[in-house]
């Protein structure tokens, strides 16, 4: 009986190695809010061009990057995202004229909120991608995934043992 209790208290060496391997093979969950007119089209261009980038991304199409609010980003983190990218048209190319300027204002507010919550700045990013920049899109995603891998899993995962149907691409409907 005593030996069984000891075996429960002390994990086997191969269990520790397995845990280490899982931590080293961490694949972050990334949510991207992408402008319909440019960034989403840039992602589509990357796909049509068969450009390779990590499959860690869940793309959310918004009509304009200026429409994304801090609450959207915070909800993504709450639902288990390890990183959030916000992407829109280049300045001067916005279909809604001032949308990307609005996006910068909202991004600054969001950045301050994320900092107050103790979430690393590397987990949040704002980028401008046009419809013709599929190659740039693929590179940005690769770079962002690597940056988030360096900081590890979101601290919010540990806090709430997250249930992330949105981030994992599963429906809440049964």
C-alpha cells in the first residue's frame, strides 16, 4: 500500500519528459481581426498563392479595422487566445476613409487595457496588409506565431482553465 502511495506522489521520469515535450511543442492559438477589404483579401491571396503559414490562426472578418473594439480583443483572450492580431488597410486605402485611423485609436486603448491586465505586449499586434500582399500576410503570421511561442501560453489559461470554443473553432451548439 505504501509503495502505491509513493508512486502517486512521485511522477515517473518519462511522465516528466512527456510534460516537458508538451510545453516545448506549445502551439499558440491566434485570433486575427481582419478588415474585409484589404487584410482578409490579403489572407485569401496567400491561400490562393498556396503560401505556407501556420494553421494556428482563426480569422474573424470585420468590415473595417476601425470597427474592432477593445472588448472584442479582451473576449478573445478570455476565450483562450494566446495572441490577437488586428489588421486593416494601409493609410489612405481605407474603404471607409478614416477607419484605419480609428483602428489606431482603439488599438492604443486596447494596448493599455492589456498592459493593466498583465498580459504581455507581444500577444497583441496591429498590422496593415493590402489585398495584394499575400506574401507579407504569410510572413506576418509566421512572425507573430513565433513571437507568441516565445512568451508561452496565455496567463489567462492558468487563471480560468479556459473553455475556448471560439478559438478552437468549435461550435457551442450541440
